[in-house]
């Protein structure tokens, strides 16, 4: 004897209503939550803490940023004096145009991720309708649609948002961006580099680790800030790192942070659906119609 109950109209109504309500519940909530916690650990801006909370829903991206122990950071910014070197090199107006193009492409990626997620949610509802109608491959469609929705919140949306932070991958400058992607990600997560090229002889490091329904990204960025170096010495420090314990060595700045990107709390309601599939088996209208015809023939 099976412990699983037999299909019933009440169970079918419960399954369908629960699916629709869960989709509505998800549509009204945050899809992706990003928490950022950064701290200047070395240099003049330390021990300033920067915290941010980013919420991505079906239409908007909301950002809340706050700074703690900001006095040292304010003084750091007031004392900086950086002058860009004469640009005899190749970077003039092209980087600005390419960066604006990448920004537009990254925003388009996030919009496409939202549209794809909405489409998967609609397909999941249609899959439940296919179970009711008894269509072919209905079970496969239901499982694939549910998996696709889950992957949207665990992989597609976080990937689109993080690619927005890194600036994406251009075609002509892909090698250059691959080498500087760590710096780009650090810049976008509130590591203050007020001028391009003001940080020299630095390193950056990014480590990934899994989080419940998400991922942790631990980042470290450091270097000598030319804005804290006397103008007469900036060219020398740019060419070679200053000696330890020298006056220019005090321009060293280090920033460490953790970024956590995970699905919103309401996304966990998706795991209710497989339980309902087991507790309330699907009842096909096609089978009910055929059984009714057989019963009518027997009575005749």
C-alpha cells in the first residue's frame, strides 16, 4: 500500500493555487540581495568602514550605503593632491567611450536576466496547467521549469549583477580587462580611486566561497596612493616603489572587503513546490474524461 495519497480535485486545486501564490510572492519580493562590508585596514583612511546593501527586484536596483569612522577617510580625501602625468600614451578619449558602452551592455545583461527569470516563472505556471491537461512530457516540463527558475535566482541574476561590477568583457580590450578585472571590481565596490592610475605598485586578490543560496567574494586591494606623495616625487614613485620607512612609503593604502550575493529570503518558498507534488499527486482531466467514458460504456 502506497503512503502517497491518490489524485483528487482538491489536491489539484491546492497545487495550482500554491504555485500561483508562490510566483506572486516572489514577484513582489527582492530577487537578489547583495551585502558589502569593507574596511580600510592600512594607511591614512583606516579604520574607515563602508557598508552597503543592494536589493535587486523585478524592475529596480536599490542601494543603501553608509560609512562608519569616516573622519579619517574625509581627512584622507582632503589631503590628497594628485596630478595626472602628460598623456603621451594611448589612453585618451577611447577608454571613456568604451567604458560607457560596457556600462550600457552590463545594464542590458541585468535587464535580460530579469526578463528571462520572469519567463521561467510563467513557464512554471504553464507546466502546472500541462499536468492538469495531461499533456505529453508534462512531468519533464514541470521539473525543467522549476530547475530553471531556481538557477535564475542562484546563478543567472548574481552572474549578471557581478558582471555589471566587473564591467563585462569587451572584444578589442578583453585581454587588458582580464588583467585589470580585480581592480575594476574593487573600484565598483567603493574602493576610492578618485583618478585613474593614482594607485601604483599594488596588488589585488579575490577569493570565492559558497554561501547559503549564494556566494561570498572576499576582496583585497592595496597600493601606494600618488595623491599622498609630493608632486615632485610622484613620477619617481610611479616608476619604482618607495623604500620602506621613507616619507613616500606612508602613502600605502590597503582595503579589505567581503561581498555576499544571495537569493532573497522569499525565494526559499520555491522548495515548497516539490513537497506539494509528493503530497498532492497530479490529476489529469484527460484521464478523468476517459475513465468517465469507460464507466458510461459499462453501464450501457
